[in-house]
């Protein structure tokens, strides 16, 4: 069965890369980040490689790589480039985790947003969110933005200290399942990720 998902988030640094590595381990899926900013320090593919080592996770190269750790539209302009969605084509993989950059309304060009890329690739979304104060609002807004574009949402992954009220609120008000609960990012290792089960099938 084909399982391909686009991992987006409620913002920057909410743990999309860790969540993507976890999904790759759980689903035995390949990984692809089509647009990589901030390559001057590290790439998210390197993090996924480190967290899935010896598990045969295939890593596909990005279509666009920019050095500055900025929004894709600005990072691209600093290098005299412009992102063209028509040049972003899904790799051939039956099981694939695609990681976005930032949140769903991050600009890719002066006319296109991250949500346009999700639509272009025709993939269902998985939303990654913190468990901290403010996450209910941020998560519900992200779900609204995705559903306004008729993008199916397969679930939410929460990162951080356990907060049962936030989990309940997101599932109840967002009408969505929390499919994973990952620990604070500083505690994440490959062994930790492998031990965390899927809460719901996707």
C-alpha cells in the first residue's frame, strides 16, 4: 500500500525533522526535503540520517538548497534564485515522508506559499506541534489553513513534555487524531524514536 505524507508544522523549530525521522522508522519510508534552507550550518537530511542509521532509510536529495537560515523565498532571492513548483517532482517511492520548511503559510515566492507546494504534490498532511502554551491556537489555525485548501490531514504529532489537556483539545476542537507523542527534542535518540509507537494507524 502506498503511504506518502507531507510533514508540516505550526511554525519553525517545532520538531518536523525529528517527527519525520520517527515516521520513516515506523513506516519503513524514504525521506525527502524538497526545499532546504540553512544549509550553511546543517541539513535536515543529515539529522534524519543520524536518527535512522542502519535502518536502510533512503534519503532523496532536495530540489533546492539555500545557505541562509531564512524563509525559502528570502533565502532563494539572496542567491539570485526563485523557486519553481513545476520543477519539484515527487521521487519514486511507495512509502515516502516529505518534510516542509516552517509552517503552511511560509512564502516560497512572492506568489506561492508552502501550502501551494503541498497541493502541487497532492499529498495528505501530518502536522507537527509543540505541547507548550499556545499550541492549541497554532495547531487549530494550521488545520484550518490546510482544510481551506481541501488538503487531507492524517494526524498531528506532538513534541515536548506531556500535556493531556492540549492533546484532548487538539483532538476535540481540531477533529483530528494525535498519532504520535514525542519527547522533548534534547532527549531524542534513534533508540528513543524506535520505542515510541504510533497512537493511531495512518
